[in-house]
C-alpha cells in the first residue's frame, strides 16, 4: 500500500461577498480553536487581504496572467505575495465562465504562481451535461493535462487540486461522497501514470455545496482531503465546523 503524508485542508472562497466586520468575526472564531491536523485558509476579495492578522493563512481568488504593467484592474502574483497570500485559487469555474479563462490561461497562471513560490489551488470539474453524456473522465483529464503540459508532473508536488462539479456549486446539490471519491480516485490514478509518489501525496479538495452537515461524510472518503467552501465559508461558525470535520 502506498503511504502518504497528506494534510487536510479547508479553504473558504468568499467570492464577491463579505465585509470588514466578517474579517473580524472570522479571525476571532478561528483564534478560539486549535486546528492542529489541518490547514484553514481564507480567500477573501482582494481589498480584505491586508486586513487579516498574520496568523491566518490567506489565499487569493484569482491572479493576473501577467507579471506587472499596463493591465488595468488586474492584480499580480507579486502583489498578492506582499499582502500575505500563500495560496491562489486558479481556474475556478466562475472565472472560466465569466472571464472566459481557457485551460491554457489557467495553466499559465499556475506556472506563474509556482514560480513565485505560492501554492495554486487548481480547480477543475464538469458541467452536468458532460456527466450525463458519459465523457466525465476525459473532460477532467483534459483540464488537468493542460496544466501538466505547462508545468510538468514534478510541480504537482506544490499544487493543491480542487474538484468542483459545476452542477454542485452554490446549488445545494452536493455530489454524493461516492461521486466525489470516484473522481478523486480517478485523478490520483491519472497522475500516478506519471508519478505514483506525487499522486499519492497531492491534496485533493472537494467543492460544491459543502456544509457543516455533510463535510464529515465527504472528508471521510479515502481520496478526499478537505474542501473548497463557498457559501458556508461566509458564516464563521459553519466554516469552523467544516474545519473541525477536517481536523479529525
Ligand atoms: P459553494 O461554492 O460551497 O457555495 O457551492 C464552492 C465554490 O465555488 O468554491
């Protein structure tokens, strides 16, 4: 049996939500508990990044594909680093859809984040019709292969993956633990064809309507190492209970 050193993780993706009061509340709630067996990461909108205390692990929700210069409205990886980010969500389905981010752009962003020493949280996942028409695994493999071609398998030692079926995001329609496990195991198997150690050790999060009430069952699946949480990450108590489910 392959051994692994995977550490659980829960990342809260606030999306375009939250306010200064929530920054304080979240910080206070997280300060009251010790979560020794997992990493809790907050990914707020850009302006709030600078408001968090140093003991909170921070992630950005996006970064520019460019290094600096005349790119109005964009934020570079070096700026995010200066504001304390150690993670960056890359390739979220909402950005792929709203901002037309292709697999190629996603791959470039992952490479730039890695070069800057930050950990990409690389999102992938299928729309419902892909699952229905039976092309789920080839669709997911293609999303991952675009990044593999750009950065190579060795760099996957420095990447966190997040499987987010689009039909489960913000819909209340969570993937069943078996559906999540099936895809996570497929991904590990896909990477194992290139490097079995990296495949065994890469952290794979599940995202899509994770709540305090379903987190434990999802996280108990063999290949599910935690979650990327949208809606429930806006309530500090709910977020904490999800973190506690990952801390066991
Ligand atoms: P949700 O969002 O938890 O609100 O479904 C998850 C995500 O989009 O990261």
